C-alpha cells in the first residue's frame, strides 16, 4: 500500500527541482492541486458524473505543455490515475488507492511545471 504524499515531501521535490535547474513556476502546482479536489469529489461519491469530470481533469494534464517535457514516470502516473478513476464507479477500485495515485502524480509531475 502506498503512503500519502506529505507537504514536506512536496517541498523537498520542489527544492530539488529548483536546485537542479528544472523549471518550477510559482503557479506550477495549480493543475495538480485542482486535480486532487476533482478526484476527491469522485472518490466521495463514486458516481459517474464526478468521476467523468475527474477523468477529464487527468486527461487535461496530457494537454498541458509541461507534459511533453515531463519524465516517463510522470506520464506513466497520469496514465495509471486515469485508469484507476475509471474503475471507481464500477466499485473496482479502492478510494485510498485512488488518492494515493493522485499523490503519486503530484510527486512525479510537480518538478515539470504543471
């Protein structure tokens, strides 16, 4: 079972990104934080409509300019989250795992300016 990401971990990732020369704009995490809110609504209800909206947010990350320069790990985590969200309305996914997947996306993608 994956552990949820902590604020200190995000700060560490942000610090490492900044010291390594990776772009990390001030609003870089906006897409990642709004993703968490959208997925939370899906997890809370497990209803089709909120989950479709959450899926759309995840797919929106692939259209973000940062996606093209993101690591393979970041892209893979986005893909995995998209697949897991689709399983929630079918009751084939555990809400804790879905939120852990959101944390994985945040951690893997934050350094790339999402």
